[in-house]
C-alpha cells in the first residue's frame, strides 16, 4: 500500500508542476537552487542545482560550487531577468507528515523562514 501512495504522490507532484509550467519553453524558466552543503539538512537545493547542470541545463543559479543562501539571495534576485518564470528549489524544516515529500506552491521563498 505504501508503494501505491508514493507513486500517487509523485504523479500528483508531476501533474501540479506540469500545470504550473504549461505554455512555457525551456528558455522561459530559471531554476534558483537554494541551500548549502555545509549543513546536511539544507543541501537539497545545491545538489539539485549541480545535478541539473550535469544534465546540461544552463538556466540554473545555485549549485555546490556557487551556493544561493540567505546571505546572498537578495543580490541574486536583483540580477534575475524579470521576464522569466523562477522555479526555486529549497529544503525546508516542516511538519513530520510532509517529510520526504516534494511540494509545489506559488509565491515567494523567504530564506530561513522555516526555522
């Protein structure tokens, strides 16, 4: 039963993400991957950014070599093109029931807000 639930969560996530990106091309999107590898619980974004770059994505800001974190995110945001859809990828501390889930939501990211 657990496997079925996990598959359904992935399908829901994929469908939600596809809906958010409907009508956009690759050139319309920038991935902003937030975090640091210095704290294991905050490294998700930086690893995803590195993986995206390894797979050939060029529209990525933030990876293991050049992190986006609460100290530089405001400056980075100022430099992002305004005509692009920003997809922020970040780890969060949250409810135990959400552990291991990928969540999609519209809105802004507030660095450090989950702490």
